[in-house]
C-alpha cells in the first residue's frame, strides 16, 4: 500500500481524498496556488507545497511543479481528482517515468478514451451501441455535408478534444451547417488547441445517464449502477440523482452489462464512467468515457455504501475487485452549489463568505472546502459545495433536500441555493419528467421579500 499520496487538485475534491487517505493510514500532501493558501485541503493535509501563482496554467496545470512537489515530499502516488490534469495522458506518463503511481488511467487508456472519435470506434468494435454518425473525424466541410445528409438532420457537431460543452453545435437544417462548422472549429481550436470535428445524429428528448464502473489490473470490471445527470445548463451538470426516475430494471441490466463490456474490452483499470444518451424510447447510445472520478460520485457512495476513493486507491495498489455489480438500495440527490447568481444568468460571484451555516441531520452530506471568512478566488470553477441527501425513496430524498437547502445559509456571495430550492418544487422535476433540455424553459421565480 502507498505510504504517501500527493493530491494534484484543490478545494472540495482534494479534501475528499485527504479524508479517505487518513482513514486508510496514508499520509497526504496538498498542493496549492497562492490563491488557495487558506483552503481547508491545505490545512488538513499532513504536508502542503505551494506550486505557483493563482493562474491554473502556472500552478495546478504545471506538471513540472507538481512532480517536483511529489519528489521533495517523497510521495509514492498522485491522486489527480477531477478536472485539471486528471485526464491528461502526458501527466500519467510522466508520473510513471518518475516512479510515482498515477491513481487513474494509464497514458494509453486516456489517449484511447479521451479522444471522442477514437473512443466511439473502440466502443463500436466492442459491440456497445453508439450514436449514428461520422466514421472518425470529418476531413472537410464537404465531408460534414455528406455525413449530415446520410444520417439525417438534426445533427450534432462535436469537437474530438472537447469538454464542458465547448466545440459543440446542434444543426437543425442544411443551411445552418456552414456557420456551425466554422464556429465549432474555431472554439475548439481556441479552447483545446485541436479543431478536429466529428458528427453524430442529434438525439431528441435525451436523458444523460452514466454508469459508474471500476476495473482492476487483471482486466476484471464491475458496475455500480447509474446516475441521471440530465439537469444541465450549457452542458454543465447542475444536479444528479440515483437511481434515475427514468430507469427500468431491464434497462439498468442492459446498460450495466454494456458498460462492463466496454470497460473489459479495453482492460480498463481504475474508477470511471461510461456516459450514455438515452432517447424517449429508452434506446441508449454510448457518448463518451470519463477516465477519472466524477464530481457526482457521492450519490453512488450513498446508495450502495461504498467509498469510491478508497476503491481507486486499492485498485491502483494492485488489489483485485470483487467483480460483483451493485444496485442502489436507497435514493440520493446531489445539488452542486456554485458561487453564481441564478437571478443574473448564473454570473460568477467570487468574494468573501461572511456567514456560513451548514445543513445537517439524518441523510444529509455536505462536501465542501469553504467556511465563514473564506475568500472564493475568481480563478477557478465556481463550485463551492455539493449537498447530498439520501433516503428510502425519491420523494423522501426531495423533501430532505428542500429542508437542507432551507437550512443552508451562505452570505457575502451569491449562490445557486435559490435555484436548487425552486427546482425541488418544479412539477416536472418532482414527477421525474425531465431531459437535458429542461433548463431551456426553466425560469427563476422572483425573490419574495419577507
């Protein structure tokens, strides 16, 4: 087992990893930028190393600084969390070259599954259902025109190196294609340094449902059931739940089997998710694979009583998995609390938290790195907390979430707490009747002065 793990991340996920390491008797090293010197992950780690100024490119994305921090502290493993370098094949390779275990996918695996066009062809070869679309990357606009005509409109243009909704364009008719093609390529080149594009049939009224999988070094994989991530804004998830209110036992069995097949076909090692789009007829199609821990992993942990970070560490240390698939015993919902103003188009709201009162009680979990007096820096993602409620049924989990949100007080900055509170009362959400298009028609109700 590892003696010391460096966490190459910040905030909530860094603190999450530190907690499990401490329970396992493993020493931890936090890395931080100068903007994060007061963050809780710095305070609770056994050691902490400053790796640069606030800009991510000069700190959390600077591989040389992170490797140097691991070497001077004698860390024998690095946990990358999510975001930043978690799916960077070069970082995984450099860790290996320096004799440091990367707690995540290998360089080859990240390259194979990180490139969406390659991932799709890999899954197709493994017999996993994929969305009709281009065979690999589109070579030109003329190629895009031919492909769109062949699979039929509407279509979705996607950047092969994309993420977070960048480089994606929905095209409903032929005359819109050229503008979408140029816009998506420019955005992708600017964001990822890669303007490669592919095309898929646009699935109407889709649900975004992912299957959590874990694979070990012996090529064995298992699934830990599904999460419904369909409530999204600009392709960014806002809330997630498990089990999905759209799921049937038969569909869960089929999607779980497909996810395990996908993982075992590439001998995947570590925790990851196979992401699917599911249409209104419950046909499901492979969308992409995330070769890392997910933001929303706590809801899976809650419904099957399973520490996914612990399992990541065990698998990385060579411990085989049981091979057993898990089904949800309870219902859990996660609300991502962002420092954003939902009354002002979700504009970021960094600054000092003057007051914080955390919710509690049975079935309430709060994963956060912030506290009263903490200053939220403007340099990073705006998520400051994840509020998770767990109960015997979906109705109880919603009722618990409403109560927890009412208790949750953050003053000094704007947050998405009011949005989530209104969402929990929305008739379509309460009925489980939502798709990835839900936010297009959602309107915040005005604040009522008491």
